[in-house]
């Protein structure tokens, strides 16, 4: 098909002018395209056009674009009465209610109106693109075009090939996305596409941790910000999005993947969803909110004024041993150098994917004196430690006091294979690898989508490379061994690269 995505008079139809439709119309008009828009609610399209006018005028005032360009963009947006008026469009983008029947009905109607080479696209966030297209006469010209909210600020758009989408359609959408000054990333249809699939690793593993009593939600957020380098903790993020969005999306992805354990939802999120305790929009969620809608977190507890006489660091993990010994030396701790700890020494272990209990038992150490320290992530802004169920509080306090003695906060969690950050990041990497394995998208594109769409410090593959693919594999393999839960089984795509000792971004010939 000879579709010219760069023709100056390209006309884009936008149906549904709510939060998403108006944003899509704005970036299309600002990108020089003509826009026809409509909404089933009377007055809604006009409200959207007024809103876009305000947004573009503000952008012009701030110097983001010229006044003339803003006026010209708004003048390119025309309101039409119904989908029947979309005949002149080269592309029609649907951003109506998230309901399969409503979307199918709309596209069935559009098929009878638009030209045979008009591209039809859905902005669905959770329905299968293939399923929405299934009853069309020409599913070949149908694709997903998944924008993020708020559209003018979020550069990413996922271009999704349904089962029957022809290449020219997706190529055209990539070009149109670029004309809209977006960063399009192409993928094939999959539950949660790229970004929402990877995002399950962050939020759901965090919920499982809290549900298991390993840490409070506040501690998980603190660790993921300070240790993992995320801008927001998983609970802060869930509350910003709202449990009314996150929970149904999580359950749908799990169902669409035929109950794949990696995407298993969690009861604590479900309970809040059921109770209508949704986060910022209900002014109550995991957090309470102050008058400025900032989440209220309890103050960080002061570290105990305790310090160990002697400390022995297990050599079982050479890297962790070296990193921790170096830190303790700088702090002036009295470090034992013998092959075994002396009778009263504090015992520190540095597990990768194991819990403190497993380390104590397998290394034949006294569990009452054993404390585990997470050394996989930089220990600069925060440190995480955990104890066995029988670690004496004197030794726990000594480890806490010692590791906080240079003013860096310490989070103490309950025994957990993989602490907090190790297991959450390992889940993100594992899901990323399963997306690559299924050829839904290429690793660099998945990383790009995740950093742009979720603001993570790294995409799954870069994260894996920074931590070391073998170490991430070990986190998962240890968790799988200790829990016996297939949720944690390392993906074979990751396993191969870890075995070979190569970067997760190594292109396949
Ligand atoms: P919204 O509720 O803000 O807007 C939907 C608009 O569509 C409303 O103005 C409504 O009157 C109109 N509408 C409903 N049924 C219609 C029909 N049959 N014909 C014409 N207009 C109709 O919803 P929002 O958030 O803009 O979402 C729209 C779509 O975009 C959904 O499929 C949603 O899943 C998807 N999406 C939403 C994101 C978000 O963060 N809000 C992100 C990415 C995708």
C-alpha cells in the first residue's frame, strides 16, 4: 500500500476527546496535521478544543512554540458531529471508553465510512489489539497506537502490530508518531504491551513483599527510591495512578497470560480496590495525604546507639565480602580475618537472592548472630539489612548501629530471599527478558519504552547489565529454590546470557 505519512495535508480523526483524545489531538495539530474530532457527549469536543487552545497558548507564552504556530495548530482542529464525518481522514484514532464491545462497534461503523486505505487505530491500554480487530472486514489496516497520560508531556507511544496488521500500517504509524514529536516504539500485540507488562514487576513484587510481612510499604518505597534509584516508590506510583486503574489492569494481564505466575496479582491491592481506598484520588490509600496532597510518611526511626565489638564478614560471596569489608574499614570497625567468626562476633553475610536463614544454615553460622546486608546495589544513600527469625536483637542493633554510623539511613526488613531491591529489580529484568524471548520487541526498544513510559532509572536490560546478568540470574534462581514458586523461575533467555557471560543487550546475529 502506498501510504504517505508525511503528506502535508494528512488528516487525523480522533474519536473520544477525554484525557487521552484531547492530548492526541493536540500533538497531532502541533505536528502540522489536520484533526477532525468528535465525542458522543454533547459539548465534550468543544471543551477539548478550548482546553487544547489554552495549553498551546500557555506553551507559546512560555516560549515552547511561537504564538503563530499555536494559533495555526488550533485552527487545524475541526469538530465534527459523529464518526460518520470521518470520511476525509487518512488515519482514525479511537480514544473512547475502555470497553471491547463499544470499540468494536465503533470500528465496524468506521469501516463503512472511511476510504479503503484509511488506517484505523485504537489507543486501548489493556485490550488485545488483535481482539479489537477480530471482527473487522479489513483487520490488516488496524493497529494499536498506545499513548501515555498526559500525552503532550509523555514522549512515548507504543505502535502495536495486531496479528493481522500489515507492515505498511505500522511503518506509517511510526512516521506519524514522529511527526507528533513522539518517540514511537514498535511491538507486537501482548498483554500489557511493553510498558504495562514490565510495570507489573515493580508494583506486584512490591505488593507481594508487603503482603508477606517483609517490610512496610513505606520502607519498600524508601528502598526503591534510595537504593534502586527510582523517582517514586511502587506504592507512591500506585497511588498516583489509582488502584482503580492499576488493579484491574493487573488482573487483566494475569488472565490474558493464562495465569502466568510472574504476573500474579496480590490481595493487598485487591482489598484496597474493593474498599475504594484508591490513593490520591480518594485522599486515602496505603498513605494518608496532607492538605497539599503529599503522602504522609512516618519519620525515619533513629538508628540504635549500638556498635559491635568485633565483626566477621562471610567470604561466601566474594564481591559482597569485598564491598562490605571496604565500607566497614572506612567506618573503623574491628573486622576479624579468620576463616570462622570468633565466639561473640557479629556475623555479616552478603547474600544474592538468598535469605539470612539459608546463609546461616548452609554456611554453618550461628543464626542468632547472623545479619544479612544487601551489597548488590550501591550503599551510598541507604542500606538494607535483614535478620534470621532468631537473630538476637543485640546483634541486629549492633549491625544497624554500625551501618548507620556514617549517617546513611538503614532499612531493617524481615528475612526475605533477595531483600527488597534485589527481588523487585530481578522481577523487572525477568519480565523484560520474557518479552524479548517472545519477540514482542527488541531489547533496546523495550529499554527505551520503559525509561520513557515509566521513568525508571534504567530499562530491564540496562538494569541487568549494570547489576550483572549472572547476579540477577542468581537472585532469581535462589528465590525459586527457596520459595519453590514458579513465579521466580529465571527466564531461559536470561539464563542463556547469564551462562554465556554476555550483556543482555548483545544483538543476536
Ligand atoms: P476519558 O473518560 O477521559 O475519555 C473518554 C471519552 O470518550 C469521553 O469524553 C467520552 O464521552 C467519550 N466516549 C465514550 N464512548 C464513546 C463513543 N462510543 N463514541 C464517542 N465518544 C465516546 O478516558 P481516557 O482516559 O481518555 O481513555 C480513553 C481510552 O484511552 C481508553 O481506551 C483508555 O484505556 C485509553 N488510555 C488511557 C490512558 C490514561 O492514562 N487515561 C493511557 C493510555 C490509554
